[in-house]
């Protein structure tokens, strides 16, 4: 799978927007970017994915740069329950499996 | 309870013992995946089924690991002659696979401790 780079950890104040960056400089034109998160003692949970346009759903927004080499996941109003490890994934096209890496450990501060 | 169910949640095995881990995917999901997660690491792919066919087992670490999904629903991951390095959380995920997207739904995992 293509490699992504994320900061190992971040803090964010409760109620503020959490912005999690990801570099995926080797992404090819038909590969989506996927974001998952894993809350302690739970399995990973799908958040959002995108190709080149910005995406928004009930959980988050995904901003992808025009050159597609990086993206930012935005949690608009972070709560304590958003404390988790966030994984940015750039799977090879046609590949069914997910390659998680080590992700970003996001801690929401009360 | 329409999510992915895994059992047992915790398993303690003596070194050399065989173990079997069960996964009940979401009803109707075509694809099923097994991942292994070591402490402090992200999940790592083990194997993948589409219905009853095992299409990719490239991630299985040794021939002691075996997975099956005989009727295209429930799956079992078996580890023979367990070793201490097998201690990890084993995660199962399933997906519709209708649009070939990578939205997978994960169970809570089975934590295996080999003593």
C-alpha cells in the first residue's frame, strides 16, 4: 500500500475544531483517502473517505489539497468521546485490505 | 445487535495450545477480513474472504494460522501450537463490497494472551 505520514499525537480543547493532517504524496489518481479511528478497547470505526473533492458527513469533514498529496480531517466541535487514534489510509487501487500504520493519537482536553 | 460480533472477547492460552477465534459478520456482508493488532501498533491484515472463498491470505504470519468461512457467513481463525509472539488483539471486519469501497465494519476484537 501507498505510505501515509501522520503526526504521532495531538491535543485539542473540548468544543474546538480538531484538525488532523495526513501526507500521502505517493497517491495515484484513482486512489481514495480513507480515515478510520479507534477508540480504546474498540475496533476501528470508519469516518469518511474522498478522492479529490472535499467531503462532509455527520462525523467529520475531509479537506483534500488540489495536488492530492495531503489531506486534513476536521472534527468541528470535538468532544471527550473523540479521544482516539486516527488513521489515514491510502489503499492501492483494487486492493481490498486496509493498511493502518500507527496513526495520530488525538486527546481531547476538558 | 446488528454489528460484527467476535468471541471470546478474551482468551488466555498456554504456549503450545491450539485456539479458535470466532467472527459473526453483519448479515449479508460479502467480504470478511481478519487483522492482528499488537500492543501500541495499528491493525495488520491477515486474510480476506469473499463469501466462502479465501482470496488473500498473504498476511498470515505462519502455517500455524488458518482461517475458514465454510458457508460464507461465520468465520473462524485458528492458531495451532500458540507462541508468545501470537499475543495480540485479533480483529474481524466485514463489508458489503457492492461498490468496491473500503468501508469495513469492525468487531471489538479478541484479546489473546499466550503464557
